[in-house]
C-alpha cells in the first residue's frame, strides 16, 4: 500500500492545535480524509473548525475521556502529534510522551483502531560516528537531562508499536513558523542576545511543512521507524551563522569545544530512497533564508490565515532541542 491510494479515511488527530497538527489538518482534508482533532482549550475549537477538522475538547492525560473521544470519532487511524513545550519544560514533554501516548494507544485499541502514525525525534540515538540510521539503538544510558528525554521517546515508541500497523516519524529539529527556530521564536531571541553558540555538535533539521507532508504520506507507509529530516546534518559552526542571518541577529559566538558524539544528526535515506519522501527544503541552506520573509508578520494570535492549504502564522507551538553540555543547540 502506498500513500497515493490511501484516501477517505477517518482520522483522530491528537495534538491538532499544535505546530504540526494545524499544518497536517489542511493536508489531510485536501486528500479527502475526515479529521477529528483534539485540543485542551475551548478557544481553539473554532480555529480547528476553520482548518477543516471536527474539534474534540479533551485532555489526553484523562484516559477515560480520551477513550470515549476516540470511540465517538469512529476513527480508522490515529495520528499522534502531541507535545508539551510551551513552557520549555522538557520533563513535562517527556511525561506527555509517556503517559499521553499510553492513553492514546489504549484508546485506539479499545476502539478497534489498527493503525497509528506518531511523532518522535531523531536526536536520541546512541553516540556514534556519522548520521544515525533507524536500526541503531536509543541512548537509554545517557546522563540527565538527556536521559529523561530518551526515556520518554522510548516509552512513546514502545507503546505505539503495540498496534498492528504503526509508523514512528523520527523528526529532525523543526524550523519554520510556529517553532523555536523562526524569527519570533525562542532560538531567534537567544541569537539576538548572543546566547546561540556555534559549535561542533551536529544537528538534523526539517521544515515544518516537510514534516507535515511526511505525516500525511505515512498513512500509506509500511510499519517501522523513519528518520524525517533534511539531507544535510550540520555542525552548529555551519548552520548557526546562517540562522542568525535569517532572523536578523548578529553572528553567533563560537565554541571551540569538541563535538559530543551523541549530537550526530540522522540519515534520511530510508525516507527518501525507500519511501519516496521528497522534502521541499532539502537543506536548511534553502530553508533558513526563507525565514526572512516571515520576519515582519504581526502577531495575530494562535492561528493566522490559510493560503493554498497552508497555515501562514501561528503562536504558541514549539519544538524542542536537547541541550548538550549546557550549550544552546
């Protein structure tokens, strides 16, 4: 089965009001799917309807309420795009990955749902040389605070794999509107304050639009883990100056510390070669300059305009980066 012949599905989207969820919804609707999307906040139900989804006002940490919501949705597929990063609390996000995913998988099973597509991350592999591939182990023996993040990812991925048909999308570091890596985002603010350090640690990025497209395509992908990142893992010495230029920040301070072997980036050849995923931004080198055009867009609230199936502005959604040796990433 390929994504080209997957249409007309009823999809329960957990995390519909998040930075990825609200980008995924218009793509799903355009592909002919029916979407029920969750939010914890009543104020966001209207914008979810505007995107084309039926909102479900539910907290995924409330197992009973979530089970009822999934059952009532009549879903054939569950999509997991949950994060909890608005306050920058990585421990809370790890707990959501563990407990929220557990509840979501249990709810899917109770409703007879066989297939799930879930968001994960690609920077929790064991230390090594070169970009990590999907068959490598997770870094469960890492010191804190990385250990908690890796444990949360491991719990998420283990739970998701309990369903008969599952795809885990190990995303690169998200950039673009609504993320920490955009002109109004946390990393841009750090860059302007001289706190974003250019070092030897390697990162893999993915633009939010490419990440959303992969989630939709994954409806037809075979079970397994997939690194969803661009073609060019890069050291901060390379990407940080380009990001600073894109967001109007001065050149970053440079660290001479050696690279941490856990900060190695990820290999996307499985997604590209085997699954046919083609990112619109093959590298951050093309993607970062595009951020400059978003610099002066006024803050209009959680959601902005929808143009050509894409949401152009959002406030409050973030992605995380894992600090290594206390340095900005």
